[in-house]
C-alpha cells in the first residue's frame, strides 16, 4: 500500500488538499490527513482515560499492576481491575463509540447539529420500552438489546411520520423530535410510578445512564451488534459525502437520496438504541461527540471514526468522574455528561440559525 | 458566436407530452410540452416569471417526476434509468446550491466525480484529470484550497460550474446560472458556458437579451407552454416579446454580435389604466 505525500506531488494537483491517497491495484481510498492526526490524538487521550478508569477508584491501583491484570499476568489487582473495573470500562468504551457514530449519522441526515438521537427521542423511545418491560418483570440482560432497539426504531418512525410533509425539513424534524422525546419521557415516568417499588428503583438507576454494576453481560451482545453493523458504518462513511450537499445537487450527482438517508438514519438509530439498551440513556454524548470531532478535523462532513473516538473519550471520562468525584457516593455517568451537554445544547439553540446544516 | 448547425439536429434528450405539477390537485405548471434538445448546442429557455421554465429544467434533470408524458434520454424514459447512469450523462446545477460549511474549493469540485466513483475506487487518474481540467476551465485553480463560503458570489458560481463540469457529462443543465451575479460576472459565466466544446447545454435565463446573445436554440415559454423555438435571430421579434412578456419593445440588432437586442419602449408616466387594460386582458 502506498500513501502519496504532498511533497512528491506535481505542483498543480487537483486532488483536494489535505487528502492522502491510498492505492492498491484498482482500489483507491481518499484519506483526510488532518482527520488521521486527530484520530491518533483522540486515541492517545482515550488510552489515558482508560488507564485512569482502571487505576482510580476506592482503591488506587498502580498503572503497571493494572496493565498486568488487563493482559492476564499475575497482579495485585486481579480482582479490582479484572472483575470490577475492566468489564465496566469495556462497556463504557463500546457505548461511547456507538453513541458518537449514531450522533454523527443522524445529525448528518437531518443536516442539523441539534438532531442527535438523545434530543429527538430515539434514546427516550428505547428507554420507554425498556422501563415498561422492566415494570412487567422482564429484566434479563439478554432481552435488553431487543427491547431498546424496538423502542428506538419505533420512536424514530414516529418522528419521521409526523415530520414528513412530502419532504423532510430539518427544522420541523428537530421540533417534532423534541416533542416526541418529551411525550416518551412521560410514558417512562408513568410506568416508573405504576410499577413495583424495587423494580422502579432499579429502572430509575438505569434511566440516568449508569455503568454501575454493569459489565460483560451487557457489553457482549453490544459488541456483537456493533461488529455486525461495521460494514454498514463503513458504507455510511462514504455515503455521507454526497448527503452533505443540498438535495438537488446530490440527486444530480446520481445519489439515491431517499434510500441513502433512510439507510444512514437506520444505522444511526440502531447504534443509539443498542447503546441505550446496554447502559441506559447516557445523555448528550451523541450530541457532543460528532461536533467536537468535526471542529477538530475541519472536514466538510462529520467524521465517523473521530466521532466514535470522541464519544468513547467522553463516556469513559464521564464514568471515571462519576465514580470518583463524590466518592464514596457514586453518580451516574449520564449525570456527568448531562452537566457538560446541557449548557452546550442551550448554546446551540441560542446561536443556531433555523434550517442550518450539521 | 459560432454558427449553429441548422436543420434537423440529433437530440439525445427529449421531452414528450410532458405534464408537470408540484401538487396533484393543482393546475399543472407545464402542460403537454414537447421538446428536443439539439446535441452540441446551447439551448436557452426564457419566459416570464412562473411560466414553468425552471420546472421544465428540473424534469429534464429527473429532479421532478412528470405527472404525464416522459423525458427520454437516448430513447429511454428517465424514470426507468438508474439515477447513477443518468448522472453519467446529465449534469445539473440547481438555482441555489448550498455547500457544507468550511468545505474547500477542490474538495467541492472533486465531489462532481461521485457518479464515476465506487466505494473502493475513490480517486482515479480520470478523476484527477477531470477535476484539474474543470478547475482550469473555470479559472478557480488558484482558489483550490480556499473555503467556498469565503468566496465572492461570482467565484462561488464558477466553483459550482466547475463541479458540474468535473462530472464530465455530455449534457449540462443550468438553472438561472447568472442570478445574484453582477453584470461582469454574468457575462463571464455565460461566456464560459458558451465555449464548452462538445457539450450540450440547456440553461434557464430570465434575461431575454442574454438569452438571445448566447443561445443557439432559443425556447420561449408562457403559461407552461412553448410559444416559440428556433434560432434567436429568427424568432425574437417585437411581436414575440409582446406576446410572451407583455412588453412593448423595439428589437434591433445587437451592435456587437448582431443578435436580436430587445429595447423596452420609452417609459411612460404611471400607465393609464385604460391603455394597460387594453393590452393585457
């Protein structure tokens, strides 16, 4: 595989500046250089966050002991790291990455940075169905992904149904979504108050998006689902290129816009719903991560890999803070992300011009 | 101005009994329109506001599905062709395209290559050549690394045309490409469009004089129908201007090109109601 560098390029090259070209036989891929650098930086940040997640807590573990435990070597911290912290960290990583990509895809389809799955009702749909099922006694971890995906898809379908008027207008889409989100939240509240005390308490913890007491049971089905969705995400990364243009131009370029947008939105909704099923609604990660990533990469579209990494960094960091900030009292990670995300959402609403683009 | 071939030119793109509307219930905007777009020529559609000229162009570029009749490309109905195949033959520049924030000129122009690329073939020698040529021809090579939203209106329009050119289609449809441009940039864009070798161009313009000057084939529309078609020198007359635009005008030869030049009649004091009523029933 050869990566052409700009220095040996002829003086007037048309390939958009900032892209590297990877070519192998007839296949060729454009790679955004700055996005590559940003991905490496985010990866480094993520490594630090992960290490912190393994080392910090009620008992502090030395980094070398923590790493030994991770790689299955004899260590002082086999129980604390291997049993308590690593499974939880794995789940936070997967949830964060899934939410980051989900946010990027849905914001891209709606061409609106406000249209993230945790604003327009997708995660609320997942939550409503899950809590309803919980109050009827269905609490097994294996059932959670199916419940949340059903809820997420149903909520998305509702938003689409109400927002569709012979076309999809970004502003209306977001407003309807916010309305549906509020309605679904009240459905959730209704079932919380109706249900059994103990289950209600369990559901309430789940509702705030907490990784407490969660681990491989939730992480494993999520990991398989994400793996299954990987080809779709790779397709989405390319399909996004045309969707960022206006509808007429994209159609003129031979993009089947309706299908492409439906495909992108479906992948986004599935990712958001799966993540919500695994850890409850970790609010605002899907809203924040893609915009942070795009501001760093300065790409025309929302960068999916960097969004995933940014989502993972946010979620893992939030969980570390949730555990350690008011120790021994533990917060939910969703509370920490909300503390950062809510002001950002307000700022977006105040500064956002109607009908703008993601 | 290059003399256009007269006589029966071949036409890859035709419309047959085309009926168009945006709303099922409403009166059609375009009703039973037949049109053959002569190959290798510049066809310009003119007409008063709301006469259906942009709507017709959208249908020619499959952005609008016909309610009746059909648009044919090489004898095949557009609605039966894969949109990607169409995109390899027909390029279209909408009236007000929008670019994503912060996209660079070269990045935008390179997206014109979309219909020629595949998931695993994102950049080829042909892509490189087409984008280089398109940027050279539209004189935006020097702007390649600038953000599109920093450019002036004229520069931005050239970038969009470059994107459409990079698509390398035989047919190019332009919807009011000179709107929002000052007169110098209007002329610049039209000169550019006029001198695209081997391409068939269909443009919607609202300025009759520009249309008469740059068209090989002029199509005048009114109320969703074609009123006149042909070479501008043959069809642009005082009668046509009165009929289509409801304007009293003098038609004289353009002192530079000899094409018909429409000069509106002397301005009168706020029109006598009786005179206006007599003219426009």
